[in-house]
């Protein structure tokens, strides 16, 4: 191969690399990886008014598995005497909703509600 051919091949490879890297950067900006807890905070922020408007709802936060503390969905905390729990959606934007009576919550849960009245 002569120098001109090698230069053309090198230029083509460089353009392909630049195009690929540009695609990855643009895709990453449009589709960032967001941790689950941050997604739940965003969901609760968007649904704050609707949730707190329901009679008996005190607040909401992140629902965690009791055995391994993994995130399992959204916890909606309600007054102990609330009877219309069916007004609370069973899921919010893809996250399962767990209804918890306030007397059944830990101090940690009460202190770490993301939204509350």
C-alpha cells in the first residue's frame, strides 16, 4: 500500500471513531443512568399534590425490603383510621405502592419521608 491509501484509511478510521464517540456522548446525555432512589424522588415530586390531596395520607417515601433493605417501591404512609385506602394508586409511574399505617412505621421512616403534610 502506498502512503496515500494509508492516509485515506487512517482518516476513515478516525472519522468512524469520532462518529461513534459522538453517538455515545449524545445517547448518554439523552438517556442518563439514574439510581432507583433518585427516580422515586422525582416520581414523588411529580405526584406530590395528588397523593397529599387524598384524605388520610400523611406522606410518602421509599419502600424497602425489611430483610435486605433493597428498594421495592414507594411507601405511602396513612393515618391509622384511614378507611379509603383504595383511593391510593397501586403503582406510580412503574413503581409498586405499599400502603403503611403510620403506627406501623419506624422512627427512621417517619423522619425520612420524601413528601409529607
